[in-house]
C-alpha cells in the first residue's frame, strides 16, 4: 500500500456533493437528541451544556441526570444504531437507516417512553433557514451508512487534534464538543476579558459571545462553505486579521466568512495531515491573539516545558 493510500485510509474522503443529503438528515436527527440534552442539563457557560461529544463509536450526549438515574443517548456510526441507556441497566436501540425526520422523531419518542423517560423539547430545528417542525419533516430522509461512518472518522481526527492543540493553553477553554445547531465540532479559547455587547443579539448569541474568544473548529461540509474545512475566527475580530499570513501554505483568510480556513482535502493530502492541522490551529490562533493583544504570556504554557510531547506523528 502506498503512502497516499495509507493517508486516504486514515483520513477518509468526505465529498460534500455526495453526502450532503445524509448530512442534512443527520443534522436534524442530532438536533432532536441535542435538544433532549439541553432539556435535561443545567446551563453552563456559553451553552456548554448543549453539545454532543465524539465517542469511540460515534456521537454521544454523555451522561444526563433523570429522576435519580443517568441516561445517555449515542449515535453509533460503527454498527449504525441509536442507543438509549439508563444506569439502571435498562436500554433500547434502534437501527440508523434511511427514514424521514418525522419517523425518526416518532421512534425517538417511543424509545424514551419504553424507558419511562419523558422530556419536553422545542420540536423545531434551529440555526437553519426555513425550519420544518420535526413531526412534519418528510423532506430529509437520507442515511448513507458509509458516509456516516466516514463523517465520524473525520470527526475523530479533528477531536484528537483539537485536544492536543488545547493542551498548551492555561486560560479558560471550552471542551471539544459538537454543536448540533451549527453541525460542527469546535473548541474555544477565552482571553478573560468581557466582549463588547452585540447590538441586536438574541439570548443565545449574547451568552455565546459574552467574552472575547478565538474559536477553532471543523465543518463537515456545511457552514455556508460547501466543502469540509477547518476554521478559526476571533470575536470580536481585530483590525488587520485578514492581512495575516498563516500556515500551512494552503490555509487562507476567507473575507466573506471572516475566518481562516484550511480545506479538509488540503489537510488530508498533506505529507502529514496531523501536522498540517496543528500548524493551522496554532498559527491562526497566534495571529488573532497577537493582534487582539491577549496576554499570551499568562494564557499559554511555556513551550520550553515540552508539554505537547504527545503531538501526533505523521499519518
């Protein structure tokens, strides 16, 4: 097997035009599960109680408290099942397969009922144009198991590298988590300073951007970009950020989105995809933090301590 074939095996292809329909359906399904997590967990900073997390087999809510028990719900993109588990030992699973959002929503509610769980959620998706109530959505009904699996594998790479990137930051930092509203994996660093209020911001945006942030993440093809990409942005964005040159050479600033981007395929085809992504994360953060006058000496671990010794080798 050639080096190029090994890289392709480890970093799966994720062409948006081939899996967009599956992604759009998964987006709605993850919103149903994510809204359940939102309903069962107390508010944390910047809505950190709402995302899902990359697991060994897919995406999970992690444990949620329910009437003296713990409940978790997991999308399993290996066996292609949706698992519901209670700490009492009760559990139920249903297969992930092509079906409408309306049918998925009905089946989801039935599974909770079997376990004796009752949760009220707002039954309409968010952060998308022209939302269709879950119970009425017969438009989204695709599930390509191969691409669902490749999506999870791509998320697994991003999750691992975001955690490596996070290890040298001493300031306030979010977990690495999957936001089901925007359908992306993200990790966010904070300067510690409040951000200027956003004029006309809704409750969600006010809470999310109450403090200065530099956020990095991975879109699997959505986000208004049309192909999978790693991104980094600063909020508020410092003057001159669009003029900064970052690494690797394939990375660039997208003026329309106001963010640095590294296309997934450019990272995937690099000699070392892991090194390319880590270069992107560090250089885009450094550019934004320096221009925004963050106290980097106080916020970052001394690089001479070599705390990043577990940096992934070339894959």
